[in-house]
C-alpha cells in the first residue's frame, strides 16, 4: 500500500496504543432481531460476477480511497487535531473525517475475503493518528478540534451548536461506529472500536433531556443505526436508548422541515420525503429501534413508509430520490428519467432499509427490492474496474453523465468503498433451525443453526442464468429448514406493489431438486422451504426460468407513459450508443418484441446482450416522418457509460405519444460551441429538448453554478457565414431549492467582418420568463458566430435548457 503521508514511525511518535476500556459482550446477550444475519466473517464469496467486483474493490477502490484521504488532507486533519493551533485554516467539508472511517470499514470487510497483513498494518497506522486526535472526554471532530477558536464555518462556536444543520458531528460518529465495528469483527482488534465507544459515550453523556444535557438530533442521520449496532456488539443498552432518543426527539427541536424528515414525529410519518440518503439512513434506524425495542408504533411507521416507497417512489433500477432539488424524494409517482437523481448513497441506504425489514419480518419481498437495487441502481454507481463513480444514476442520458475518479464531496466513492466488500453479509440468515438463502452467488459459508455447525457451498453463474446448486458440506445431527428465496420476478411480480408490471403475458416457473429428485416443500413468505435431516454431500439444485421480460409503469408515472423497460432476471437493461449505429433515443419498440440472448464473455467483464427488432423514427428533408428497421442491442444498466459519452435509455417508446423522432441538424447543433464555463452538459443547449412548463426540470440543461453575480457567455460558431434574425432561450431556474435563477439581464452579440463582437441591432427586448420561450427579434445580420451574454443574479447562478438561433 502506497504511503505518502502516514508511516508507522510517525504514527507511533504521535500516540501509543489505546487500552481497552470496555468489554464486548456476546451479541446474543443483547436482544436482537427476530432473524439473525449471518455475518460477513462467515461467508467467503467465490463468485465470478461478484468476485470481479470484490477484486476491483481490493485492487482499485480501497487503495484509491486511501490515497485520496492522503492527497486531500483527510489524514492531515487528524494530525492537526492532535496538535491544535490558531494558525490552522480549517477548510474542506465538515464530514471529511468520515471518508477515513468508511474506507477503513470497507478495507476491514475485504480482510475477510482477502487476508492482507500489509493492509492490516496500514489501517493500524491510520488508527493511531485518529486516536491521537480524540479529546480526553471522547469528542472527535477534527473540524473543530484542530482550531477551537476558529473552527470550520459549519461547526458553530461550540459543540453541538450546529449539529442539526451543517456540522455533521453525529454523522461523523455514525460512520466512525460503523467502521469500528466492521474492523473489530474482521480483525478482533479493539483499537478502532475503543475510539468509537469513547466518542459514543461522550454523546450519551452530553445529549439528552437530562440536567446539563443538550437536546438535539442529527442533522444528517446515520448515528441512529450505528448506535443500535453498537448496542448489539457491546450489550450496552445506553446506545440503543440514545438511538431511540434521536428518533423520538425528531420533529420536536429547532429542525422541523421535510428535507431532514423532521416535519412531524417519526412514528406519525407515512411518506418518504426530503433528502433521500438522510431519509434512508433514518428509516434503517427506525427499523433497528422497531426490532430491538418491540415498539409497535415504530414497526407500523416504518412499514407505512416502506409501502410508500415501493408503491410510488421506487425506480425500476431500485434507485430512490427523484430530484436534484435537495437530492430528495419527489412527489408520489414523480420518477423522471434523464433528471433522475438516484444517488449512489441512497441506493446503499435502500439496501440497508430492506435488509433490516427482512430481519424484522422474514418476508422475501424485502430482498426482492434489495436485489433489484443491488444489481442495478447500486453497482451502476461504480465502474467495473472500481476506479470511477457516479453521484447520480440517471435512467436516460445524452452523454452528459460520466463517472468521475473522485468528488470534492466524496460521500459516494467512500460509501461504495465500504459497501461492496460488505456483500458477503447479505447472502444468508438464520432463525432457530431455519436457514434463509437470500442471494445467489458462489460462496462457502459456515453457519450456526440452533447452536450446531453447518457449512454450505453455493455454486452458480447467476445472474447470467438461473441455475443454483447448494451443497451441504457439513451437517448437524438435527432437522433443518432450508428456505430458498423464490424471487418476485419468477413469480410475475416486478416489485411488491402495482408500481410496475410485466406486459408480455409470460409465466415463468422454477424447480427445486434434492439429490436429483423433486423436492417436497412449500412456499411461505416467498421462500421454498425444505425440511429434512441433512447429511454431508446433500445437494439442492434450483432452476429459475430466466427470460427477457417487458415492463410498464403505473399510469400515474408520467415520465414512463407509452414506454417499456426490459429486464432479465434481476438485471434491468438499457440501450446505449456503442452497441447501435443509430440514435437510441429515437428508437420505437415493436408492440410484442422478441429478444435474443447473446452471451458476450469478452465484453465489459462478461455479460448477456439482448437483441430485438425495432424501428427508428426521423424526418426526411421535407419534414415528413420516416421509419427505419433496425436491430436494437441492449446491455445491463449497471454496465453503461464505460465506453465513452453518448445516448442511453432504460425506458423505450412503444406508443407514438412517447416517441422522439430524430430531428434534422439545426444551425445551433451544427455549430461549434464555446463557453465561459466548460462543462460536459454544454451540448444540451442545442439538443432540441425543451421544458414543458416552468416546473419541468426533466430535460438536460447547462448551468454556471457555482458562479454568482458575474457576466458569463456561450457562443455558436457556424460552419459558414449565415443570416440570422431571431433567437430563443429557455432559462433553467431550479428555485426555491437550487442555486440557479433566471438571469438579471442578457444580450445577443454577433461577430462582424473584423472579428469584433457587436450587439445585434434593433432587438425586440430580452425576456427572462422561467421555463418558457424567451424570443428576441433583431435586424438580420450575416455572421459566422453569435454570442449569448448573461449577467448572473447577485446571489445565484443561471442556466440554459435550450438556445435556438434562426
């Protein structure tokens, strides 16, 4: 592991080892979930599909995340906090510490699959400087501690002052605890766990309704679920009580807005609202409290919210969070495609929620949602090689979306770094003599069933096909119920609601055999259950029919009206430009499409393509509609955007009202575009897509954020001198939440024969109406270039949907 900043010698000089101050109890001594998760330490993944992802995490994602922590000063922050000074300028983000904690968490999970003494030693060296930054009473927040008199601008003048707003002190605690527990479970070492316990104890002492305490709740949730987990690891009920206090108190403090899910008490909530990541983390914490306290009001509340998500706010990819306005859930059935936010962190949060609800209720429908999210909207957030990341995961693109190697706000890359290696912990679960097989991937697992040792070996090529073999490699001398999840997609259910439904009339089936003979069993709660006294060498063979299926959305989902999506097994497909020599956004699907499955082991680490006959729509030189027969090729959604920028779509037109014929080139689209602020979205200003009204932000746009109060510009350079006399601009304005507004003023200039920019003569006036055509007429000029000059508002940026010149 490359080390640029931290060395063992430096770390040792800063601080010695932390001595254990608490004794961890057996988690079974604490009241846990009705169903027990089989921990990641008991499952070794040997799968080709997921093995490639885990190897990419080991070889690329985790080393990249650690190197970014070094390069961007994350480690330096801890060193400064260990030696505070008024001379330090506190920059970055107030939650930068969490990138260190999350990366350690992911690396700890990896140590189970790939033991690595060098990596373990590196983690220990980092933890020494983390420990050195901790204040004597346990408080650990480098954004304050490194310069207490002049802390981070978001930190407030004293502890907890801005924790409900921007300080993220409890958010840092949550990720610290999550990482510390993973590290303790993977290595048996307490050096990180003791740091986390010390900070948690600080919070327990100082936060509450008691004398001398401060009654505040997290601005950004995660501490709730982390503290519940810390209770399970230590047996200390005070941590569960603190988690419940944070939830019980929400809506009763100074923060009472929907954005932070504080608009009403949590047990009264029935709709997923606000910032999607914060919401998902809170809902996971609610599920924890519901299960660990037997509080029925929490059970009922989280069930209502889950039902709202899966019936009205879930993308076909399992993504959540419809809008970039507040990175938030939209209204019911508001599920735009090109402007879909679907933050990678929100997908991870969706997995957390559904996993906990399964452990609470034992029904397969939660894993149906989890699996859909996992194979689509979550892993799309990281490139196949582990080195590129999406923040949002849209379902349609015109090339403006590309994965990035890192972000200034690095929550998604570091979250991916911790989640992918944790996957082994989601495969199995146990309750009494029931063993749940929830995910299908090749692995070996050692389980405790009613106190007896049982070992399983799973072999499969899922999701390429639906064949799964489960072998008992170690048996207990007692009967055992093997409960194999029968996915909803096999049972003709896209999701556990009417939000999506299949349109092709197919009825898939499945078979289960034990030692070559048909298994006797029943399906209960979505699981095929086989009860027998197992012996070593017993083999269960499961076959799920896996065929391409077409899906439609609920008629209230306006963005998907007249369209279908295509999936096979748990994998959602998309049409992308590299596989098709035509514009995939102009494709028109046949009414009853037939698909050919083509295995491509050499493409993008191996995948199945789907091919089908279709048409493209366009216009001839007289403006008449034309059709062209084509063969459409589709790939798994998770694999898109690996081969350059271009068009992509998940939802494809099957009705004329949803079609988008390819338009002939315009003067604008034929021009060379330059701008004062270069961005990948610049080409969207001449893509022919315009908003339907002032509220529509679903079509692509270009913006000057974060600039404010400046004069900016865009120019078109024509292929040849052209006479022009009018222009139309559609302004992008994402108020009240976003940072763009219509401009203060704007003008059109043309380039004269001497190359000078001149205002167009006799203009008819420059409008600034939001979401509609702002048209300006002027005397005809013949020119090779025109420029749109924009004066930004004093306190906001501005943006453009479309700029036409005629």
